[in-house]
DNA sequence: TTTATATACATTGTACCACACAGTATATAT
DNA sequence: ATATATACTGTGTGGTACAATGTATATAAA
C-alpha cells in the first residue's frame, strides 16, 4: 500500500466516512478510531480524528454529549449527527457517487 | 456541489485520474484540463494540473517530449507513462478499489 | 483601422488547510 | 513498568486554489 498517497486520499474521504458512521449511530472518538482500524485505507490516528470531530461540531454538523461509564472508566464524549449534518451528508453521498462514476468512466477511456 | 469538499477530495484522486488518462494515450496538459472539464468532480485549473504533471515527471512516473504543431499553433508538451509509472498506477488502482469497497461497507454499517 | 476579447498553450508565486507525527494527560488493570 | 481506554494539542508537510504572466492567433467590436 502506498502510504503517501493514502494519506492524501483521506482528505475529504475521512470526513465523509466519519459522518456516515455517526449517522448510523452515535459514537465517541475512540470508537471511531477502533472502527476505522480494520480498514487499511482509512486507519487513522487520534491526532487526526479528534480535531476532525471538533471541526464537524463547530460547523454544526455534529453535536456532542458526555456519558459517564461508571467507576474507573473515563467518560465518553459522544457525537450525534444534526439536521444540518444530515443534509450535508446527503450532499457528500451524491458527490461521492458522482466521483466514483466519473473515475470509472475516465479509467476505461 | 460542495466546492470546499470537492477541492479536498481531489487530493490523490487527481493524480490517480491523470495517470490513468495518460496511460490510455499520451497527452499534453491543456488536453488533460479540457478532458477533465466535463467531469464536475474533477474539473481543475491550469495552476493545479501543470505542477502535478511536473511532479509526476520528476518522480519518474511520466516522461515528456515536445511536439511541433505547425504555423501559429504553440508546441505541445506531451506526457507519456513510464514503466515505473505503470507499476505505480497498478498500485493506485488496487488502493482505489479497496477504498471504494471499504467506504461502501462502512456506509451500509 | 484600430482595439478589445477569446482561444490555445504553458508557467509560477503565494496562501490555505486537512492530515501526520509526536507528545501531554488521567485513570485502571496486569 | 506496561497496556488499555479516553481525549487533547502544537508543529510540519504538501497538494490544490487563486491570481497573475507570457506568447501567438483569430475574431468581434469600436
């Protein structure tokens, strides 16, 4: 796998993927990281995920709440998609579909 | 279409697409720009394409030659894929396939 | 006729910003 | 000591965007 290229391709795709994950169910940062860990092309570190989540929060696409996990387990900051986030994600879905089609067409010449 | 996101998603995809185009046949920069013009997600300006082509040249994935076009038409700088470029592109193809599958899986949850 | 504008082609300097690297921080369990 | 679970941050990198420069020709407007 081409690490250099993979790190470039994540721009945009990561945001898209994380929004999709959180649309399916509320998630906290660490959970997102663990989930992506099994996907070689999307495996990503804390230093990328946390700022990304905060950016989506700031843009109003996500909202967050803390959930206490009981003795000895650090509280989790859950993220939930907003209405704005849903319409944004719908747009990303369309754009992604278009992109995949465009590329398929260009590749076959 | 989300211009901001589109400009991010082009990182990596553009390189991939341009290598594909040039693998199919030799091309000059302006030709690449015109070709991408009909694909909303990949439409891109000179200031992006020319440096990209030069980078691929420098990395040894492409080689270039000038072709004279006769009276009044500026000479064209054609790019051609190298052996190294072909093996690089094969890798990009695999990575792209993986990415598309990964994302499809993550989206459906 | 002179001037303005559009097309074809290539280049470059500067700025932006998402992701990467590496580190900080707390608490528990082994 | 080390690993796991959870969250945060400062600094660097590098591909793309914006805007402009340059040559040459053809065409439309003044």
